[in-house]
C-alpha cells in the first residue's frame, strides 16, 4: 500500500495552509496599521517590531503565491512533477514542502 497522497488530499493540505497564512498576514497588517506610540523608547521598540512583522508578512505573501501556483498545477495535472526536469518530486519532499515546484536535485 502506497503512502502517496491524492491530488484532493494535497489540495486540502494546501488550502488549509493558505487559510492559516491569510489569517497571519491580515493580523500582521492590522498590527502594522496601529498608531505609533509617542514615547521615544516605545517608538524605537515599535520600529524594531515593525521590521520583524514586515519580514514575516512578506514571507507569508511569498508562500501564498507559491501555494497558489501549486493549486494551479493540481488543476492542470502538473502537480508533483518538477518544473525544471519533469521528474516526479519525491513524496517525502511534498510532505515537507507541499508547494514545492522543483525536485530536490533541481532545487539545489
């Protein structure tokens, strides 16, 4: 018996992660829209926190784009094939990075 996940199982996994990322990005945007404190020390800490939140938000947006592309590959039947060489992407790699567009060899 194979442990290979079906396209619908991968779609559900990707859609779940997409919902998590959407919530996180919206929470970050809400936090970044909050007024800046007037106290100098608080404002300095806020600026540092803002940099971290912006980086997290940008990382989330990149992952959202990668997941959207993976969902399109599922729809076209190209999911699980390396975009570069066309070989199958290992199931273990897809378990770790379900939106992976490249096999491990090509990703190196």
